C-alpha cells in the first residue's frame, strides 16, 4: 500500500484560483503560474501555492519562510496575519477570512472540479461509516462500475491502494485524489465524511449524488462543544446547497430509527429515502437471523423483496446493509445485483472481525464509543450461550467524559471486564483506567481485572474463555499501532490475539 500521490499539475495563473476566494485581497503578481498546492511547508515544491492553515499543534503562518525557501510562488494567509508578510519574489499573497475554506475552493478549481464528473456517495454518522462505505463500494463494483474508495481503512483508486492519513483527507489531498480517480477511469466513489471534515471545510465544493446518514451518538466532544453542535455539523452535508450534484437530484438516505436521522430528514435538500427496521422505512429488514457465521434477512424495498445473506455478523450490520442498499438502488443499481454484492463481501478489517480459532470465539472490533461498545456487547450476548468477556480501554488526550460511561456499559453487559490501555498518548494509562473504573457498577466490580499491558490483557481474556464464551477485544479494531507519550509501537489486536490463541491452545494440547 503506497502512501501518497504526486501532487503536480499543469500551471494555472494564481488569479484564476483567487477568483474562487470570497472576500480575498490579492497582493503582488496575481498572474504568477501555480503548478501545485501545499498546506505543509515540508512538502512545498517550486511553483506551489502554500496555504497557511492552523492545525492542532502548529500554525502554517509560522512556516512561510520555509515554504518560500522551498519555492512557493504564492501564499494564502488569514486576515490579521498578513502584517510583515511579503509576496514571494515575482509571486502573490491572497488575504482571506478563513484559509481552510479558501484551501477547499482553490483545490477544487486547481483540479478542475473533479466531483462533478463522478457519482459520489458520501457516508456520515458516528458509527457504521466505514462498513457502509465499503458495502456501497462493493455494490458499485458488482454492478460493473469502476469504483474508488475514500475512508478510514484505505484510499483506493480502482485497484491501487493508498494508506490513509485521515478518514476524510484534507481538501487539497481530497480534490487531488478525486482528480486522479477521474483520470484513471473511475466513475463511482464511496467516501466516508467525518464531522471533522465538515467542520474544517475539507469536503467543501464536493458534489454528492447520494448522502447517507447512519446515526448520531456521543463522540468527538473534545472537538465539538456539545451534541447539538455535533449534529449541526453533520447536517451541513444534507442542508448546504454546495454539496448538491451539478446535474440531477441528490438522494439522501437516512436512518429513520435514529432520532438524529429523523431530524436530518426534515431539512435535507433533494429526495430523501429512509431505512431501518420501522415499518415506515423506505427500505427495511424483516425476518432477521443472526449467527456466528453471518447474517440473513429479507430486504423489503419498493422495487421488491430480496433475501440478503452476509458473512458480516451483528444487527448493526443489518442497518449498514440497508443504508448501502437504499443508496445504491436509489442510484439505479438493481436490487438483486446489490444484494449479491453483499453476499460476497468479506469481513471488514477490525469491524466485529473474527480471529480464527477452532476452540474459542474471539472478535476484534473498533468499538471505541459508548454506543458502539453497547451494540457490540449486545451482539456478543445474543450469539453465545456462555459468558461474554470484554477487553477495552479509552484513548488518552481525547474526550474523557465517555470513560465512566463505557465502564458502566461494559460492567453491566459483560460477565467479565479486563480493563487496559488503548492509545494512552500523553496520559498515564493508570489514570485513564481509574476513570473507567469509576463507572463500573458496584455489583460488577469483582468481575473486573485491571491490566495496563494490552497484550497481557488480551491473553488473560482468551485464557479465561471456554468454548461457549465470547471474547470481545474492543477499541482499536484495524489499527496496527499503539501511541504512548514518548513513542508509537507496532500493535495489532488481531496479531496479538492470534499469538495468544496459539500459545494457549499449545499449552492445553500439551
């Protein structure tokens, strides 16, 4: 899997880009030719326009000398920061109210508005974005379309895979990725749209043929002020006219069983379709059968009633499948073809993914929010007659309000909790664990084990499980690293679980 694409393009006068900037003031030579865009001074090449954006840890305005030294010919700076900033030799400076919004507008124009030439399906919501986007991508490909994918697990152009940096890339990277897809013959794209991407203008100017809303539960409250703001940011995708397709009517696909989904549907622009288990849903599921081997249900849609069989496990994947089916059928794909694509779809990496073992039921899941942990534990409980054991922690330097809540959920729904480290980052793992323990119900505290070493915690859970039990390793899912204050190490829950299973099965066999 490669890491990035080359960023060069044919030269364009800076004036043609600056015309897209609302309330911009341009100083210097506006006709200077721009052959590339950058927001990281370390990636600037000769001929680039450098957009100064504020990040979590650094401010691009502080790196203008480095960008100019590497050959930047134009700068985009925010109002109030332009004092003492000179245009590069022979170049220009654009002063704008918001450099992130400006970056999106410049990128869209520089890369010739690629989303206008693609069938773009965007998926937003707290949980289910990754799996739903992968399902949509699978259906696109099964229907014979050349498909691209942008999301947490990977960016993919046809068969070429790129390592993702963000769930939704920064605006320059996103527009370049879409342009590359168009150039390589991709016609349909499934994209996860995170709340950060909407708030930080990464997807501004993208034209969505379909917009999907999965659900809304507490998450990212270290970034959003509260749930009201979190929902308001999500609603932008459905209510802002800039996201409508250049031609035709946009379809909105909304979870009718979710309170926030019903709110989203009230003011959504375009044609709104609903999905869920409610009898009022446009696309709904009946006769659901859940097992360790997969899921079956009957998809009921105005176009017909079609049986669905999937290898994916869990009721939450019924919702993900309904969202993908409703979106793709709404975009003109036959229901039979769409359902067939889901039947052939493999397990999603780190999303309720089974770790192979003939003797023990071990699953790895990305559940790192209260709602996703609750759903995963409820699914586990429904699948086995024995006990449910859960290994989990909470990330450091992130929303700490969910720690006790997740402790309460785990203590109530699991028979045994092994509380450990997730990505502690700059916090002490023991301090995070104490906050989790504060939520554990008193009646369940004796069934809790504290083990900050995540590898040891996983081994403890697997060693304690019997053949009728279920071990859920929650929180990190697909991640293959663990972040500490002073280092990042390789760590993959699936690999660690496989190693523990081999050791334990060898000991028991001996």
